[in-house]
C-alpha cells in the first residue's frame, strides 16, 4: 500500500469539531429515505475533502453523507447543493455516479447543509501505472475510464436540467486567465516557463467551442471500479465540475501520457505496451469513436493548456504553504510541482515547433 493510499483510503473516527448528532440524523433518514432502517453508525472518510464526508452504515445498507464544514464560509464555497443537483441530473442519464437520495439545506438538522447518496463499494487505484495487475486488466481499466468520460461528455446538459450549471462561452480562455491570475497572486519564485506560457496561450486557444458537462479533475484515483468487473462503478469528486469544453476535460484526463511518473502520477517513459496500457494515440482514438469525432484539431495545444493549468493549481497550493495555511507534507510536495510542470509544458511548445 502506498503512503498516499494509506493517507486517503478508508474511514476512521469522526474528527473533533465535525461530529454529527446520530439520533437526529437517524430520525431524519427514517423520515426521508425509503426503506431506511437503523441503528445507524457514522465514520468519517480519510483524505482532504473540502466538504467533510462520512460513511453511514446500517445493518442492511450503507450511505455517504457530504456536508458543508462548520464555521463562517464564503458564499459560493462548499456548494453541496450544486454537487447534489449534478448527481441528480447525471444518475438517470447513465453516467456512473452514486445514487443521490436527499439534499437538506436546513442547518438545524446536523449544523450545516448536507446531502446523502448511496455508498458505492469497489476498488480505487491510486497509481496510473496500476501496479500489481495483469496487462489485460490494465487494458480493460483504461478502456473503462475512456468509456465513462465519453459517456459524461455525451450527456445533453440542457435536457437533463443543467443549463444553468456553468458559463459555457470562452471556457478555456477564462481558465487561462484564472490560473494566470492564481499564479501571479501566489508566486513564490521566478518560473520563466510559466511567464512564457502565460504570454503564449492566449494567442493559441483552439477555436472550437464545444460544450458539455466537465468533471474538472478526471483521473484514475477519482474513480471507483466495480469489485469484480473492469468497469467504472462511480465517478467521485465533482467539486470542479461545470459546463465547459469537453476536450479541455478529456485532455486533462490524458495529460499523464506527457508527464513522467514522479510528476503528478504520469506514465511517460514507461513500457506501455508491456504493461497493457494504450498509447496516447490509441486512447484518443477510442474517445473519438465514442463521441463521434473525426480526430481532434489542436490536440497538442489542449494538452499544453492542461499542464499549464495544473502548474497554476500547484502554485496556488505552494502559496498557501508559504502563507502557513497549508502545511502538510502532501501540500509541500504538490506545491513543488509547479515549476517542473511549467517547464514540461513549455518544452512541449518548443518540441512541437509551436513557438
């Protein structure tokens, strides 16, 4: 088991300050969830979710509760109502997500707003190289990941009631501006490659304005796989989801082919054929077949954009480390990735002759 897996996987005792009144929640679930029968026990999932997440267990069933954290919050932050709305729209549309049961915005029940969804059991893989599996298993898992993101991007977001879930216009341009600002606001060292990217990207944004629901952080460790079958049982962590550009979302999920294993769980340089992992070209081709695309113009630019975006995210983490608001070893390690990520992205621009 990797240190990251030990840090994030499983449940434990509810952490101080995040306790829930078991009797009050039991009464609420009895009144609002069909076939619910206690007694109820509550544990908290490990990991660093910004919305505290709990496993609720009864003799016959298991659920997951996500709540806003207690205390004073920014108005738009920790939007559990937004997460619930998305799950409620995607579940009947055939996207693999947990079944949502109920949203409660009355703070008086457990102290903050919350929602309850089905607990989906299965496997989570923490490393993109999928150590310990047979090549045929890796092939099937990568195909399942590809299928699930294609299914998400094929959903008619207007038809399922998500027309107001985000602003579709100029998604990538707004993202470039956002993460450029984030980098500047949290800058802790000079990174010439980042300066080059901030100057280069606005003039090279792909013209295609495709629109879909986007996950925003689609990667192997945000997926639960079925316990015995090589298929995605549930996509997790929808906090960055919105209405945006599907190719920006898909290229984020694919940029690991351009990153080495020591940089954000990449697979560049590994013997993919021996491992049973598809090449980048084959993975993109499979997505195109599933989404009725005849190739992806400007594919390399989408990839460069996403590596830049990730560098901006990591720099934001490093800014919080320096400010003393994020001190964990995990945060420090992530923050240190900003420079190598920016340098990889700019090296891609130069390698492809796009300067």
